[in-house]
């Protein structure tokens, strides 16, 4: 009887030793089928989260901004004040020293783009007026009203050239899409530079009585005036 028990125990031991190692086989199967280890899963989740955040941030940057912001209001007050006081030095501080400023006028059938970094160098092609002389007084009652789109042009005459009267600020999406530099007789390099600067414009201010438009953008965190459009609407 004792011998029988010993034989039975030995048989059970032999059977156990012949069974495959399930945990090792499972691990091998996972490696063969490309199953991701937990550490890799965490890394991929982190990368996905960062990509999603970047996509959201890009969308926020591209999304048009409606209205104005406190920092722009402060900058625009300085811009108005220096223009009214004809303070060349202070006005030039509103121009980015590298990007510069384009002044647009229309001495003929096509627009003219004048590039400068010093406002005192501008002279109107017909009247020889300086920029400060042309814009003098227009900001005196310019209380900005934020709108989603600027008032439309009606050309009804005198102060009624626009659907609404006043001083308005809106996102500059229309100006960014303008192809005016293509028709200004610029060299290829000058045209490219003007078009690239257009893409930096964030806000447009319209003064309806004069019809002048002022285009602003942020350069390295600072608001700058990038384009001044002195063309008179409905004058042709």
C-alpha cells in the first residue's frame, strides 16, 4: 500500500512538471503579437495629450478675436495721443523697428505702398502733406466700438459713406485676405514682404468720417501699427 502511494505521488509530480508555464507563455504571446507594455502605453498617452493640447492652442490662435482687449486699448490711446500731438519720436515707438510700417494711398488708379520706419519720411504724392497733417483731428472723438465686422461701404456721400458712423475696431480677417499688394507695382521681394506683414495684422480700426483704416498687430508681445490706409473711399 505504501509503495502504491509513493508511485501515485511520483506520477503527480511528473504530470505537474510537464504542464506549460502559463504566465511565461502569455508574456511571450504578448510580445509576439505586439501588445504594448504598460510603460509604453503611458508614454503614448502622454504624447497624445500633448498633441491634443497643441492642436487646441493652434485653433485658439487662428480663431478670429472679436472686440478689443485691455492691452490693445492702452496701446491705442497712446497711438491716438501721439498722432494728435504730432509727436514723431513717440509715434515711431509704435512702429516695430524691424517689421516697419506701410502707408497706403492712391495717387492714381492703383494703390501705392510706402514702406518706412520713421513717420516723418512720409509725404503724400500729390499734396506733399505729411502723415500727421492728413490725420490731424480724426482721433479727437474716436471712441472705439468693438464690432464683429466693420460697417459696410455705401458711398452715399459726405459723412454717409458707411452704413454706420463712428470709430470701430474688428478682427482684421478681411485685410489679411486682401490682395492689394499684387496691384501696387511692387517688386517681387517688396510684394512678398508686404504680404507677409499682412499676416501679422490682428485688428483693424476704421474711422468712418475720413474713411481711413489703421491695421495693428502684435510683434513679440507688443502691439504695433503695421499699415495705415489713407485712401479715400468713394472718391473715384
